[in-house]
């Protein structure tokens, strides 16, 4: 898993510091959005031929790690 996460880069000079696939300007957010729109991995790779399936898996893993560490404070009404 750590090898996958090495594919993600956060650099304030690239895309305003949003997490991207290393060496590209493709954000994790844009990959997740395309998946949520119903595109499959093959279709994303056709749109971005310089990405790999591992890059897309890295984006998913990164997102899950971010959510894993999120603190939720329940509101009692």
C-alpha cells in the first residue's frame, strides 16, 4: 500500500497544492469525480493514456486514507 501512496504528490506549486498523481497535473479529485460519473478505469486511462491503473488505485487509496483520519463530531439537536 505504501508503494501506491508514493504515486501521490502534494506540492503548492502544482494545482494549488491539491494532491495529484506524481509527475502530472491530474488531481485525485478529478479521478474520483470521473469514477463517480460512471467512467470505468479503462475509460479514464483512454482519456489520460499517461496514467496507469496503479495511479487510479493510488487515488482511491489516498482518498480512503484522508477519510480514515477525518474526525466526526456528532451534533445533538
